[in-house]
C-alpha cells in the first residue's frame, strides 16, 4: 500500500527533490500545478494538480467521484483505495479555488465537507458533488443558501472567516501532513511511511540483525531465524508434511531453529571458529548470542565498536551460509565441507568489509580490524 502511496504521489505531482538520498526517504516539494486525471479509457495523464482533484469535463471523472470498476487498472484501483487515507493527509489553502474539490478536500479547516454535511450536503447547499471551490462563489463572494442544520451553521460561520477565492491570490496551495501533525507544502515519504505503517514493539535483538553495515539478504534470513520463521523440518512436519526430521548437516540431531543456529556440531564449528577469535566463549543459540554481542561494549569486555560490527556481520553471514548449505543439501544433493564453508564465510566478510568506508573516529578500517583478529585459514 505504501508503494502505491508513493506511486500515487509521484504521478499526482511532479515533485522536485530538494535533498539527496533514497527516493523512498526523500523530501519533495509539492508542486500545486501538477497532477493527472483518469479518463474513460483508464489512461493516466499528467496535467494540472487541480485537474486531478476536480476536473469537471463530462468526458472525464475526477479522482474524488470515480468509483471502482472492472475497467480500471490495478494501479488505479489501488490508488482509489487510498481515498480514505488522503483526506487525513491533504489540506489546501485557497488561492483561485480552481483546483480544489469543494466536497472532498479539507480547505476550510473542518475536514472534507462531505464528511461534515453528509451525502445530502450537495443537494442542500446546491453545490454539485464534483464542484470546485470556485464554483461556490458568485461575483467574488460566497454563494450559499441559508443554513438548515447545526453542521451547516457551523460551516457557514467558518465561511465568514475565509476570504472567497480570487485569481489575484494565485494557485491553490496544497499541503501534506507531517509527522509532527502540522501541514507543510513538502511531501516527505519517510514521514508519511511512519504515519501509515503498523508499529510493533521493539525486540531486544533488533540491533544484532538490523544495522548500517548489514547486508540486506543476510539480515533477512537472520531476522527470520530469530523469529523461528524459517521452514525448518520440525515446522514442516508440524504442518503435516511427511519429511524426515533429521538434520542434513550432521545427520544426528533433529532439525529445528535451535539446532541449526548453532547447536548442530557442523554449524557450531563455523560460528565458533570466527566468533571466538574476537571474544572468548561465544554462546550458541540466537538470543544468547544477541545478548553476548549487544553487551560487548560494556565492562568487562569493553569491546570496540568495530569488533561489534564485525561479529554482527559474522553472525548474519553464518546464518545465511548455513541456511543456504542446508537447502543445497536437500534440494540439489550438493554438500560443502565445513572447511569450505568457513572459507566462503571468510571471503564473504572480506568482500563486505572492503566495501565499507573507515570510521572517522577510528584510525583503522573495519577490514584491518578483521585481519587483526582473523587470518584464514586458521
Ligand atoms: Zn545438525
């Protein structure tokens, strides 16, 4: 959904990037004069932002009144599903009133009027459901019938404090909701993501899996392993699959997460060979290992930040290579020896550390720190 949100925004506004960085975490200026409309043939047309929200030509339907239909593409369908979210994120300061939907955009500070006045609002105020704000004026003044409900009275009272749209005021100014709940003319995809994503409680081991120097595909496997979500044989059997329970790495134990990481003699040999070069007595078991790593900077070990980073990389690369080896033995009958897997881990770490710049606070690079502890073959 988030990607469609960004996709929608990119299509709807020709944003200008105002700072370098990842597209998904950048901050983009809202360009009020740009957007697209959805035509009957379901093509997306870049045009005015105002058109996007309020085109009234009979051959076209504005985004706000367009209903879901089998004729629409999946992209447009997903964008239509975002309508309920948009009303919380979008506000508008009235300029000439020629690009703002009267009913569906919060331009008066009371939220979208269709929510305040209900489905009968357009009939009672004699303002069409597809109207723009400029259509609710006559000779430079608001054109409204007498209020007939408390909600209408509230709206009329608010209207007295809003000056009618005027060409001299320029284009309407669209604003986007920020993390601070204020509205600004910039769209920040990072802040938007923070507002729409589901927030789960932090787990104690997250810094052992997700860190700046991590390799994403290694982190992903380690993340699954920490949560016990890899399809290990014990889980497959619990789902009713008829598979042998034994570990393919050592042929002795029962394959579980606890066994693979790192109770299995095969796995333990690889993990301990590298981790023990940094600090003595590395534990087995992912949770004890995460505690062991994350407390390493405290006394009595007072380890350097570089060695913590390297051991975290060793952990996630070992998880990845062991899981890959397990899969290779099951699905392709290819078996690698423990020594060969250690060589593979060493090469993987060297490649990764070589690509990382040195820390300004440290005189030696991560790779130099690695070689200070590990010279493979042992
Ligand atoms: Zn085993």
